[in-house]
C-alpha cells in the first residue's frame, strides 16, 4: 500500500499542472489546437486513475480549457467525483468546474443532490459556503425543490458567512421553484433585521430583486423598509431600498408623502453621487405618482433640478450622462423646471461624447413648445451642417423630425416652414433616413389640406432638380424623397401650376436609374398627371396639348417597360396600352378625360399597423385543424415530392475546383496573351498611351484640393426656412395687437364699476394659433377588431411565476417537503384537526378509537361547512386579504391585521407587529366602495351597492350558519381546555379557534337618500395634508330604466362647514356631477368640504337636481338629503409604536373619559376590527382580552383607547387632548355596538 502511495506521488511529479498547461499553450501559438488536443488526451488518461489528487488536477485543467471554448461535458461524472472529495481544496475545484460546465440538461446533475445536501449540513462552514456558491450557478427546478428546506434552515445558521450565502441563493431557488417563495418568505423577512450588516444587505438585495418585477406583493414591507432607510448608513443598502420605494410608490401614492422628507434630507446630506442619483430618481417617481390631487412640491423639484445641473456640469462623462437621463424623467411631469436650463442642454450638443449628445437631443424633444420650436430646430439645423459622422447626423435628422411631428404636430404653427425644413434636409449627403423625410412629406400633405398647394409646388421643384438628389442611390438614401415628391404631385395634381412640365420631368430617361420601387411610383403618378392634363386641355379645341401629352407618354414609357423590376414593368405596360387606346379615341375626337380621371378618384386613408392582428377569426374556422389529412407514418421519409411545374432533369455533378500552382497560372496567362495578339477583333492598348501612363507621376503626387462644403447646395426655387422664423414672429405680433384691440373694446363695453384687469402677462401656449390646422386621420381597422394590448408581453418571463400574494396565511399544502422518519407523521393529527395550534404542547396520551372516530366526523362536517362558506363568500365577493398599503378596502386590511396578530405571541411589540399594525392605516377608501365587494377593482365602486342589495337576501341564512359555528367552536374550546389545562389562556386566545372565525362583512358607506330614480350612499374621509378639509365620496346608482343626466350636487353652507366650489362660483351654486348615468349603472364622485371646528358632529342640508331622459320626453327631478358629519369622520388611522404610545399617555396633556358597553356578544378580535374599521383606529398592542388603540384627527388631536372585555361587557377607557371631541367619538362607538 505504501509503495502504491509513493508511486502515485512520483507520477504526480511528472503530471502537468494548470501552470504547465497555460505555459505550453503560449509556447505553441502556431499549432495551438494540436497541442490542446494532445493535452486533452493526457487529461483523459489522468481521469482514469484512482488518485483523487490527479483527478482534481485534471478537472482544474479542463475548467481552463472550457473557458477557452472547448466542450468538456464528457467529463461531467469526473467533476461530480471531485466535488464529493472530503478535502476542501479538491472539493472547491469540483464545484468551480460544475458551476462553469453544468446546466439544466446535464444528465449527472441529479446525482449531486445528496452530495450537496451533505455539504450543506457539514460542520465546516467553508464546505457549506462552496456548496452554496456552486449550487447558485447550476440550480435546476428539481434541485431547488429538494434542497429548498435545507437552504432555508441555513438562513438561521450561527455564522453570518453562511446566512448571507443562504439568503442570496434563495433568489435563484425562487426563480426555479416558485412554490418555495411563500413558505420561505417569513424567514427572509426576519433577515432584514439581522444583526450582521452583510446578511441584512443580502436580504435587502433579494427582496428588492423580487419586488422589481412584482412590486405590489411587497407593499406590506413598506414600514420595515422605511425604518431601514432612515437608520442604515450603508449606501448600497440605501440605494436598493430607495429603488424599491421608487417601484412601490406608483402603487401606493400615500407612501410617497412620507418619503419626500427623508429623501430630501439624503439629497442634501450625501456626498455619494450614486446615492444622490437614486434619491433624485425616486423623488421624481414619487412626485409623478403624487401629481394628481396633491399640493405642488416645487421646492423638491427645484432641489432635484439643481443637483442634476451639478451632475451635468461635472467633468465626469458618466455623471453627465446620468444627470441628463434623470432630467428627462423630470421633464415628463415638470417641463417648466427643466426648460429654464435650456442653455445647459444646448451646450451638451457640442460635447465630444456622442452618447451625451444623443441624451441632450432626447431632452430637447420634451422641452419644445410653440414658442421655441423654430428656435430649437434652427440650432439643430446648424448642428446638422457641422455634424461629423453619418450616425450622429442621422440621429439629428431623426430627432428634428420627431420634435416637429410629436403629438400630431402640436407645436407647429406654420407648416410652410416645416415643409421648407424637410426640403432643406434633403440636401444632406449620405443620409440613410430618406424614407423618414419622405414619410413626413406624405403625412403633412395628406393631413394638412391648407398646405397642399405649397407642398405640391415644392415637390414639383424637387422633381425638376431630381439630378441633385440621385447621388445616393442606395435604398433608404436621400433619393427616397423623390418617392414622396412623385406621389404628392400625382395625387394632388390639381394644384400644379404646370402639370405638363412636371410630367415631362417624371418621364426623363435618367429616372430609369432610380431604385425600382421609386420608378413604380413615378410611372403610376405619371398616369395621374396625364389624367389631369387631359382634363384641363380637352375642352380647348385649338390646343393640341392633349395629343402631344399622349405622344410623350407613348414615347417615354417603353423605357420603363424594359425595366428589370417586375412592378415597374407591369405598371408601365398597362399604362402604355391605356394611353395608346386613349390616343386612338383622341384621333376620333372622343372625349375621354372624365373616364380617365375616374380611375384615380377618391382619397386614400392609411391602415393601422396592427390591423392584421386584430382581424377576428370567423365562426366555425379552426386555425389549428388540418386542412388535408395528415400524412401517414407508413410513408417512407426519403420519398421526394414530384416537381409540379417543371420537368425533372438529371442532376450533373459539378466539377470540383482544383487548386492551380503558379507555373500553371503563368502558362495560362501566356496562352491568353498569345490568343489576344492573334485576335483581329481585340482592341489593343497603344504603346504611346502606355508609355505616358508609365511616365506619369504616382497617386501620391496628385495635389489635394480643399473643397469648401460650408456652403450648402441650394436648389433654385426652394425657399429657406430662416425666412419663416421672421414671418412667424411678424404674424404673432399682428395677432397680439389684434387681441389687445379686442380686449380694449370689451373693457370699454364692460365698465360697470369693476376694477380693471391687469395684462395677462406673457403669451401662453394656448394663445398661439397655428397658421394651418391638422386633420387627424384615423387609421382604418377591420370590422369587429379584437383588442390586442398584451402583444408586447414576454410569455417566457421567469418572474411571472413569482407574482404571488405573500400576505395570505400559509396552507398546509404549501409547506416545503421535510425529510423525516415515518414516526413523525403520528404527531400531525391534532394540528390538522385545528384543536391544537403550533405553539401548544402535543397530547401525551393516546386517544381511544371512539374519540378518534367522533373527531373525524366533526372534522368532515367542518370541512363541508367551510367549503360551503367559501362558495358563498366567493359568490358574494365578501372577503379577500389585501396588500398592506394597496388601494383596497379598509375591512380586509383590518381583517388581515387581526389574523396576523392572533398568530403572534401576546407580548410582542416588535417592528414586525408594528408593520402589521400599519395594515389598519385607512386608505382614503372612497375608491373601494364596500367591504362586501373588495374583489372589485378600486375604480369600479359602482358594483358596491348592487352587490350589497344582492347579499341582503342571504343574510338570514348566513346569520343562522354563523350561530351554529359559534356553538360548535365553543364546544371545541371546552374540549381543548380539558386536554390542555397546562397551557395558558393566551395560547388558546392566539390559537386557530378564533382565527378560523371570519369577520362579518362591514361597510363605511351610509345611505344618503334615495327615490325611484336614484340612490346615493356616501363615506367621509379626512385629508391628511390639510387639517381643514374632508373628502365626501358619493356613489350615485341609477335605479330606473331611463338615462340620468345634468346632475347637480348642492349643499347649503353653514358657519362651520362649506362646500369647496370653483373660482367665481357663488355660495349657493351647485357642483356639476362629472358624468351621466345610463340605466342600472352606478358611479362615484368626490366633493371637498372645508371645516373649521371638528369637535362636534353636524348635519348639512343638500339637494341633488337631475334630468330623467326617456325616448320621448325628459323631466327635471330633485332629491333632498341630509349630510351627516360625525366626529369619527375627522379621524385618520395612524399606526403608533407602543413606546411612543406610552410617552403620550405619560405626558399629562390628555384628559380622560370612559364608557361601558353591555351585551356585546362577539369575539374580541371582531370587536377590535369594528372599532378600527368604522372609527379609524389602529391597534398599538394587544394582550389577551385587552388592547390599546390609537387614532389622530385631521387637526392633530391624539385619541387613545384602552379596550377591555369580560363576559359580555366591554369597558373603554379613553384619553384625548380635546374632551368634547372624545365624548362625541365615544358616543359614536357606543352607537355602533348598539346597532349590532
């Protein structure tokens, strides 16, 4: 044995290691492939040896060769062998090779499962680390499924090194095995508060990466991330969190209000440019989401723009690029803030870096207005002349066209100027965007009717000077403009001054050198011009122009008939025969002009780009069915299809090309010269010319002449665009003068004691009237076109499967598979029955078979009932757990809060609980109507009341069922206490007994008024941003079969409360409801009220007037109502941590009051849910049957409650800094429970 070891060691001395291999490859540059082939043969021999060190060395060399592009998949099994080595240095080589070479289709990958599991549970942290690192590179769905539980366990490892790697690899596991996301997520969430900053950073990375694609599922983590953002000092963690908030803000605008301040502080304080950029980016995203209905955050925007200016002015090109990129985002929502920095953006056009010039161009695109369009385009045209390199010049050309044509030519006030710009762009040499200029010319001529005369004149001049544009004959070259010119002159030939001259220009022989598709348009439009000439000249008996035009066509068209392009041939031959026939009729003095013109009558409309996709499939047509019978399998595969249109000819084998040596080439050259000398028809070069050529100086002696290209080519007859800038300015001045005259006249007429109005200041965008109007041509679509909005979505996106609701409680079926002994299964039954929850101790004694049978029956009955309940709930849309901060209804949010609290330990006051408390944060719920319909989308409140009326039919049945369930659960509770007398009450209260009992349906919407025509329900929410405002959301439902329109909502103002009306409206004017109601439809409107004092409830009288329109008549109707402002409606749900709550109570500023409620027969968490939902409180802390609650009024009053329950008595001790408000809130809570 010892000899064998010694022999192995000696052999290894002569083996090549990796350094030898690399050195050998460098020394064999001439025959590298041959040398590597020899090395691979040696490696194969080494892999056959038993010595693991030799194998590891061989695998190490193979890993290097794989990096050079050689396939080493044949050694996959040997790699697995090296991975399984007990020595870390060899194991690391094996995992490195596997991470580079293994992929999903590698056969031996399934053999690695147990080896990886063994390494993951190794006491050596480096074995575990290398296994995790390697696995991340070649994890497959099967490996992810089998190892998910092991990796999840490692997330709680004692060593931060392992925890960090385990957290990071979970992302790859989620992608391959999405089912593991829900069971693993609570532990991943814990890692956000890990004491080690590396682990915390890894958890932030994973969650941010998951949330990047499906942000709505991670809204519940917003409070936790907010805490991290305000406490972390790690810039990279901050960048990730800030990016995540940027993705969450559009989904939850309320989040944005809280983010503005900390982000602004970071922008002020940070010196890290990367963090500054991300902060600015997120502030922009926040302000975009808050742009509707929010006060103007001009200070934040100005700060962002100033910081971005610093970035753009920086000498670092990367920072300059990022600054321009972020500036373009601000431009979308706050263009005026960016427009003031136009000088800086224009400076960037002179930058050496092309990418910065292109970014500046993108910014200019958004900075354009009616006032500055001509000025910006003028500067860009100067840059076009100076631009170096065709790529940047083409980009400039594209951007000029994009700037002018954006939003249906919204900013163009003079289309003659635009046509002249397009014509000037045709002078660009070597551009590849001729088709762009052409399409713009066509589009403007078709859509702006007033410009056609001018456009036709310009196009006719271009056709006359076509020789100047035929320098670039390649496709998409500048000659494409002639395509548009020919079409415009043909289609609108009635505007031509001299159609015969244009026709002659279009039939010149040089046209035959143009690309085929342009020639085809020339031929077709020559026919249109011919028809126009006939129409104008036919009535004139003295003139022979018509006959001469026919002869011109007959003379010139044969040139096109001989074209190599089939399209040109076909059109030319058809038109030639038509013209010959017309000539015969002309000789007989027959009038043919009307018939020829009829060929080209009517206007052509463009077809929509997606028209073909949207053609509906006719009924009865199955696109997947076989048209003919499928070929049978018995047919031989080598059978060749017979030629249908041609005769089969025997194939001749082509002679192979043989290499010829130099002697043979010289012999052939001599023979060819001899043949040419003897050939009398071969023209030989004169000796004198040859001599002159030889004596002439070489190419290097030819003098280089500098050509002055600064003077652009000018086509005679074409106007310059610069003159239009002056003309446009003059036109605007005239318009301003006329406007001032009209205003003076109006002021003279209206001198009725009112003060004089001041001048409106600078001219606004809307004041500038365009010289020509644009007709918006709707693109034609097929009949019954189908919508196809999802065309651009990627069906193979791996992140699609990770769109999972993480707030739902985990079902048993979703738990990760755990490798365990069979004996463990016996312990499952009590937990499954729902009688014992996870924290309670298992029952030590075995139960009798009789008890088990009874229990099984109870369980089956419960299952059936729960299924029926679920069906009912699904039918009525009654319950659904929603996201933490999402735009959803309040009730489900409270419900999810309660269930999560029940499951938590009673004394817990951690940040996690605080996060669940935030679930009770009241959305301004008006968007979601009633909790009976939380399934409906936020923008569909109309279904709410309809669903409520439907559900009322089933209420009695439901109440019966709930009573039965309560009795059953009480029995179960007694049974539970009997068997587990040693468990505390807290564990029973926190068990599954209460968790299973669903919350009853709740709604904040109250009936306002109704009659036979209309029903109104309303809800009132406080405005967090303004302490003197409340928002009243009213849902109007049409109950009749008629159309309701012209609805006007009016409320009589009191000294304390006033309806906000638009400027100029009187105190008694009503507000127009911004919609009409078809029969059976409901819709929602919001009205803002200003309130001075909020300590007392009040009622306001109001009236709704509307018109009921029938087929034959319409009647005016009105409905009176009373709007009740409760003190609760001035409260806003605000989460509060327990330490802040305690400080508030100790401060001594609050005054107390209390109330007792008798006969309240409901579970404690139902009671809390009602207080949270109907009175806008949040739970601070809950222990058994006692809970502390908090809310805040819109004017900043703190309201604190301590709710206790015993038997059927509920006592509420309350404190507030405003005793009157507190007394009224307690009265309203009492009233809520008296109605139960």
